[in-house]
């Protein structure tokens, strides 16, 4: 028998706000997080806009020395972990928990790219002797998980997941599995990314993955719209506190939602293009629903991967129709990337947190910038505004370059 896993705390830092409530307000308002890039001089770039985190101050969560010795992606993660841990009232509960029963898994698709670029320029300009002794620990992708485990004394499972844009969905799924199989009682899990840098922006632009609507950034991310032309690069982080139901009940925790299913697969098809008809995505969705023991008709909402690229949105729609049949047309399929942009390795955790909030609050955020139907994308994408609906079960999809597919299933807590 598998133990049940519940969500007791959330933390968010996104292009819409630096905590859960400000992010949620931005989502329900249908506000775009996109704007001109300010993190570096983008004048010579083909794409000069992104979904940046705004007015972020790490000082409430880290001392000045820690800030100086950490990359922005780690700062985001520590901030969201602090939010989630305090929202879950976890510090008091940990006093009686063996630290070996408490773990941390944080996904990041790229890690400290900002540090890598800065230190490379320093070496070229001033020589190898001027590279920071903190370069490696600031750059490596596992440092967010490592520092969070040190902060809270978590001595159980502790690692980073790296699977491109599925990275933090894998983190949540593997944390869920650690608790379900009895390896841990409490897991801090999530994802983080801070890759709005000259090299990353140029790289995605070179492969024609980004929208080029420099004249109107706020309308650039338009998932499932006929005239979508690429994703908008985003950044941010999300952290969830997951617990066994027994542990949460034993300490009288407030439960936000239940994580009930995890499915994963590989396309084994192409470095960047999805498999035809979303074949790999279909496997992940079916596996997650089987793991959750959820009937197709119970699912009310899909937080889609929905990147706003021509191929992804059409193949994800096809995958949903293959899996759900006629019920696909009863689903609300929303893409919150229309507002947050694509936060890459953080996306799975950000959208997992949003899915938990949707189940708890009964409101589905809209997909903004949807102006004209694409014949290949003919489902309900919440394009007319937020939808009030009692969401019993939500699924959230995350698909990454390399053919990585993850689906998570979230159930309303009653």
C-alpha cells in the first residue's frame, strides 16, 4: 500500500509577483509579465524582451555574505523555500522529526548561467587568477537543493533534477514517490531558473524558439493562438512542502491539495521537436492517471505545457484528444505561460503550485492573448477570462528538450 501525499505549503517568485498571493492576483487579472529586458543591455539582440522577476530582494531570506556568494537562481529558490516552510508552519513540526526522514529535491534546467557568463568574461578580461573561488558552487545546479537542506537540517533524500523544461516536474514527482514509498515523511520540492542572460537569450533566438514581437512584448506569449510564433523567456521559482497524510494530520497541518499521480516518459524522437501526435506525452498522461487511479471523467482542468510555439501547442492538443477522447472537449486547458512566460526548469513546479491553488480556490486562470482559433487547437483554453469551476482533479504537463515528458495529478482536498 502506498502512503498518500499532501501539499501543506507553497512559495512562489514569478514575473507576476514575489510571493503566492501577488502571483495569484496577476494570474486571475490576466496580467502579462513580459517587458523589455533590464537585466542586461539587449540592444544588439534579435529578441529584446522577456518575463523578468521584478523588484526581487533576497535580503529578507539571506544574509549579505550569502547573497554575494550565490547565483540568482539559488536566491529565488531560498526565498520560495522560506515562504513554503513558513506557510506550512513547518519549523515547529521538524523538532520531533528524525532529520533522515526529511529531504529536498529542487530541479533546474540550467543552473547558474548568469554566474557562468560573468565569470567567463572576467577570466577573458582579467585572467584565470581572477575567477571567483565561489564560481563552481555558485554555478552548479544542485546548489539550491544543497543550501535548502543545510538551512533546515534535512538529511534525507537530497539532489537536483535536470531534464530541461521538465526538471522541476520531475522534482515534485520524485519527492511524491519518496514519501509514498516510505523513504521520507516530509519533502521540500520545487524548481528554480534565472537564465535571462545574453547567451541564453541569443541561443534560444538562434534556434527560432522565441517570439520576436519586440514591438509588443505583452502580447507575445499566446499559447494555442493561430498566430503564435514562439515562447517568451521567463525566470522564477516555486517550492512546495509535501508530507505524508499521516504526518500532516498528526501535527494538525492545513492541507492545500493532494498530489495523487506522477507519470513520466521519453519521446525517443528528436532533440527539440515533440513526437508526432504527442506520442510521448500521451504515455506520461496515461501513466499519471493510472498512478492516481483517476478516471478520465474526473479530470476538470489541464495546466498545459502550452509554450506558445507552433509545434508544442498542436501536439499537446492532439495528445489530450487521444487520451481523453470526447471528454477533452469538457476540459478547461489553460496555459499560465501566457502570463509568466516559460520559466524553463522552474515551470513544472510553478505550474504544479498553480494547479494546487486552482483545486483549492475553484478559479482557473485565463490563457491571455488568444485572438484567433487554430484548427489544430480546438479545445477550451480559458481564452475569455478566468473560469470559476469546482476543480476536482487537475493535471499539469511539462515537456522538455531531449524528449522528456512529465505529468502530475493534483486532487482537491476535502
